């Protein structure tokens, strides 16, 4: 568990004298850290985990978000099973893929609402009860499993027998049991036998209807629930609340300031997003506008960033500059040495990266590259909640 921290940013004037891009012959690393962060707010959350070689960030980020919710609500600190969610999501995803004749997405990805949906149906279990690690691997590795599952479904769709059999779901379940292990029907918790459904209802007792997803795109009407057109929205969920960008950001800020963390879904494919360096920015100058020498140089001090508005955000989504790549868990804020605000995101790539597995995302980056967020509805400012009919 972490403590709420408030402090002032420390300015380092010496760094400001350096050019943003410095070319150092033969140097692979900058002479000094380009960004020096000072946390100003860090909300309670559980330790960083490692999704390893899987596309299950959506489960890791959202489960982490729910673990913070349990702490916020005074229910204690839990280590919940991400793979229990993954195990129960695949059959739902497969059914959608088959019913649409394969003309939809079947991959390892997903969205925050997938976690909520599985808990509503199947409940949840602690990590100690179900790790999803039955294959002889030291870390999660779903590459082979995902390929085998997809091959099964595509073979079914070929209708070799003239029509679909009704036994393919059993084959899918057996494959999932082989790769991930059978999901427990009951387990021992605090010296008593309990089912995943009862564990979720009685021990965790979260109001799952209170968790909402929000987005901000002008090709949909604002202040309404819309369908977000991204491949990993495989269930065609149309419940994203759509807001103007300034109000969308205001919700993130208001949530954090009032003790609510945020499940974040967005684009991490940018050249200036780096989990290895531990920060994500949107420089004022696009990569294509830099000279080759500048592209090969290292950033050695904070660079000016774009002023992101609704039009820029919409254009980025429309031309696929912004894509739905990754989910993380925003747990706080920080400032760099020039005083610029950043959001502190808990990643799911282990702790052997910069900042022990956390990433600092600038305000322009979040405004431009966020696809959607999940928050508790009580995290919304009163005026915005009223516009959405949530008050």
C-alpha cells in the first residue's frame, strides 16, 4: 500500500540551458536523465506485476484498478487473479467470433468492461488460487495458445461437415484447461470453502454497476453512450460515455484529486513512448519533421510539447496515428524539473524497467493518446455527472 504524497516540484535550472536534442558522438545514452520527476500524488495501489509474453494488459490494468478500489473502500489489500478473467473471457470471445462468421476480432486483447462482465458471470478468485501457469514456463506466455485457439475456430468456420458442430465449445474449453488450467469451481478461503461467485459477492462486494468507461471523439455525439470502434472492443460494447476533451481530462484530474485511480486505455506505439525510459511525451515537432541527426540523437532535457485540442485528437484517431494498443493503471501525478504535469501509470511489464515498472505520461500525451478510461462514477465532477444523467 502506498501513502498519499504532496510536495513541490524541484527545478533544475542547469538542465534548461541544454538544447532539447543533443548529438553526442558514439553515445548510446544521454549524459544525464532527460526528465527528472517528483511525485506530487500517489494513491494506494498494489505492486507491479508482469503480463510477460501475453496480450492481457487489459486484465492486468483493470484488476489492478479494482484492487485499488478495494483499498479505497476500506476492504483491504487483495492480490486477485488476472488469468481467471482471461480464462473465462476466451469462451465469450470465441462465441462472438463464430456467430459473426469470423468477421470480427479474436485476439489476446480486450477492454476494461470485459473484466467487469466476467466477474458478474463467474466471480473472481485470489492469485494464489488460480495463476494460469500450468505450462512449463517461468512467466506467462500465450503465443502458442492464442494461435491454437484461433486455428480451432477458423477450422470450425470451414464447415467441413456442411454445418457447424455443437461440440466445438467443448474442444475450446479443453484447450484452455490444457494451457491455463481448469478454473476452480470452489476453493478454501479463511478456512472455509467458497465459490468464485460468493468470493466476489461476499468478500469483495464491489458495486460493479458503478464502474463506467468514457471516451472523447467528435464523430460521435457528446454526452451520450456510444460504440467505440476499436478491434479489441470485440463484444461491440456501446456503453462508452462520450465527452468533449477538456471535460474528459477534467474527469481524470478530479478522480485523482479525490482519491480515485483510473484504468487507462491508449496508444503506446509512439516513438516518444518508452517503458524503458519511463516516460511518454508528444513533442511539438513530429518525428518526420526532425533531421536524421536529430532522430538519432538523444533527448537530454524536456522538450516543448503540442497543444492538443479536440480536432487534433479526432484526426489522430481517424488516420490511425492513435490506435488501441495497451492498458495501464493511473495511480498518481508528478511534475518534471520544469514544472510540467505528468500522470503516473502503473504498467504490467515487471519491475526491471525504468522507474520500477511505472511510466510518466505528459498531459499532452494523455489528451492525444488516451482511447478510453474506466472510473468509478463517483469520481466524476458533479456538473459532468449531471450532464451524463449519473446524478
